[in-house]
C-alpha cells in the first residue's frame, strides 16, 4: 500500500476505534458515566475485548491483573504469556507485553544502550524504569503503544504504577488502531481529537500540551494538583470527592459534579494554582445553571444542546476545524475540513469576551483593508498587514492577491502548541509579541540608511537607528516595559475581564470617564494622580507634534529644492535624505514622542539643523 494511503487508512481505523457508536445489545456499565475513558470502554466492550462484572460495573479505576490484561490482548488477536498472572500489571510490565503482542520484541532486544536512553530521555522519571524493562519501554514509547503523563510540567512514565482496567482498554484499542479492528462500527459526525493522530502526529502532540486540551480533564487524573486535605467547607467535601471532571487547568482547578438531575455543576470552591489555596466561587448561586447549559458548548467537542450530550471532552481539533467524519472518509481531503486564519473560527467561543470584542474595532482587524484603500498598496505590505503574510513559511512568497485575512487571532496565538504562555499560547514571547513580527525593524547596522523610510516603533522606543544621533534608550525600555504592558491594559466586557486587544493606549483622562479598569500609565504609576500622568503625556506629545510640524515645513522646502536642482552635490543631498529618514523615524512611530521623548527631541533637533544647513547652502532659509 502506498505510504500516504497507509496513513489515511490508519486515521480512518483510529477514528473508528475511538468514536464508534456501540451497537444495540452491548451492556452499558453503571460506573463509567463521566469517566475519562467512558467512550473507550464502551468501544472495547462493543469489540468484544473486555467485559464487566455481574453487578453491571466495569470498575475502570481498578488495577488490571496480568491474566486479565493477557485476556484482553488475546481477544484482540494478540496472545502473550505473562510472568505473574495473579499480580497487578505495572506500566513497565504492560510495555513489555504490548511490545511482544505487536511483534516488536526483536526490535526491542536489538536496541543499543545509547539508543534506549535516547528514546527514554523524554521521561523525567526514567531512572525508575527497571533494567529488565528499559528496552521494552523505549520501544513502546517509540511506537506510541504507551505514552507518558504530564504532571507538574514534567512528562513521567510512572513505571511502577499499576495499569488500570480503563487504561488497559485504551492501550489495546490504540494497538489495534495500527493494524485492524474486530467488528463493525458506526462513525459519528464528530470523531474526537485522537482520530486525528493517525495523520497529524505533530499537531496532535503539540495541542496536547495546550490549555485547550486541558480544559476538561478527569477529576481523578494525574493533572490535578489541588490539596483536598485543606478543602475549606466540610459540607461540600463529599461532593468534591464525587467530581467527574476538572476544568480551568493550568491556572485553576474547578470541579464538576453530577447532581440528581443528571447534569454537571461547578462546585462553589476552586483551587487557585498560583496561590496554592482554595477560593470561594458563586457559593449562593452555584446550582442556578448547569455546566451543560452554560459552558459545555465551548468546553467540549460536538455539543448537542437538545440532548446535552457531546462527542468528546476538552477543546479539540473539531472545535476549530469542524466535524471530522467526512474528512476522514474522504481520505484526508482538505476540502472536507475547515482550514482558515479567520478570527471567525475563534468567535463562537471567544466572541463574548473583551479580547475579541476590542479586537473587532482595532486597526489589526482592518489591517489588510487599510493599505488597499490608499491605492498605494504593494505586495510587500502583506508581510505585516495580513495573516497569510506574517505566517508565510520560509521561502513562501505571498502577494496582495494571496492575502485574505487581516491581523487576526492566529497571527499572535498558536493553536497546536503551548507557545510562550500557559493560557494565551503566544507565538512569540511577551517581549517580542509585537516587535518580532511587525513593529521591530531595528537596522542590522545600527542606523538607517539616508533616504530610507523608517516605519516601525521599536527603533525610537529602544533609542537606536537615527542617523548621526547617539543612542538614547527610553526609560521604559531600559526597565523592561513591553508593548503589551501599555497597549493591552485590562478591560471588561459584561462579566468577563481580559486584556484590551484594540491595542490603543488608554489615556489617564479617558479611563475614568469610560469606566475602564485602569489607564495605561496607572498600571505602574498608580501612586500619581491621573491628571499628573496626563500632564506628562500632553507635554511630550504637544512638544513633539509642534517640532514635527516645524521640521516638515523645512523638509518639504528642501525636497522641492532638490527636485528642482538635479545638479545638486551628493553631500548636500545626503543632508536632505538624512533629515527625511530621521523625520520619518519620529513621525511614523506614531506616539508623538511618548515612546521616547528625549530621543525624539534630539532627533528632530538634528533634522532641523541638517535642513537649515542645506537651505542656507543652496539659497535662503524661510
């Protein structure tokens, strides 16, 4: 089979394994509802791989003994001989049996010590893996038969931990996803994120580390850090212990418990990970609205409001790319899935938040339309004015015809990896979020070339780039103040608070009148009255604006004289070119000196001197 068809087949099979609808007649276990492996256990039962107990339970969290694990593998057509049938199956033992079941024992035994340690390098607890099992665990990890578990930011294999019955069902289904699946299955519209793993390994593994993938997790799983022994209200302690899901990781842990109406509710206490403490949350009204009626439509995949059911927990691939069934059945046809830089992909869940609402009215949202309306747009404009241009791959040429989207969510935020922050998933660090893609532009030589047009903000702010002017970094730049500190102050939209994505500086005079949380200066300078902060800004901007106006008159006069005098000397023309470049550095910065008042004033004084020298040498100064 050709390689690309083989990978497509794997994706189809994996989808069928993980999201198939159980056939009629397969018993529904009484203790798996709400469990992280609920659908997996159901599919394993449907395939005849596992069975429950006479009382109707499956006991998903119970350790699986080696004899039972061998029976599951045998039912899958993968018979193995276990070492201690009555003993529980540790994860390192499970790795051995899975490698043998998959016919990879020879490969494992052939691994060198160096190759083994390279494969185990991703596990922080690799030293705990027994010598007899190291090659098996390495081979299992290589072929993704068993995966690590992220705990407190570290990937652990937990070799001595016992494999649970639910985990046993999951790993055997994963094993079958690489060969064949017994029985027939019905594929739903939403297939779950694991179904994408067959073809999109890099994207899936990156997404797994994001806040999206951790939105809804098993409340009994390893990701939970909350200290249950310090829970503040004994009245709710029993409900906490019955919680099915936890949401809000990595910043918080909010626990969901199923009540007598069959719906989930967010308990009125949550664990604050940063403070390492329990905090009260909606104690008086926590039962007023269920999670299904309020949050589930964005926190899950394929949520159906009519039935209050969903296809998969967490915020997964299909939240952004649409239902995956047709894409899989069409052998990965990209036309059968949503692939877009558009902010409309984010709007269904983020549309009511201040980040999205303030972005809609921003210059970023209109970035592509802006140059097009001038009539002077060139292909190089899309490098910063479009999502396609900013995110172009190395060597890819994007023209005005190719650009469709402005500077939208996907420009600054990555979807398939953690990025530079736990929750915002920034494509660049906080310090470079604005300057790296578009607003940097510091010349490699240290100064701009005479005659060049300086268009960006970092040169003035950092105090470099002007021709013939010594470097003067701004006070804010020297003290580590970033663009977002001033341009994305907190704002409020309804009951939500978030950073202002309009990217507009909030003046001290405007904050109180508009009912905003803070002005751009007050975040750091709260001890000074707003009118004092405003007075400083007004002084800077009025002074620089006046100087820009004055020097623009001189510049226009000098440029007209150059145009009218073709034989003018190179040295004299250089004076005008230097003045032009320095003038654009202050003018196009756009802050009217607020980014770096001292540097702006010195630059404009240099512009004035150069132009007066030119005009005096070529005629009269007006």
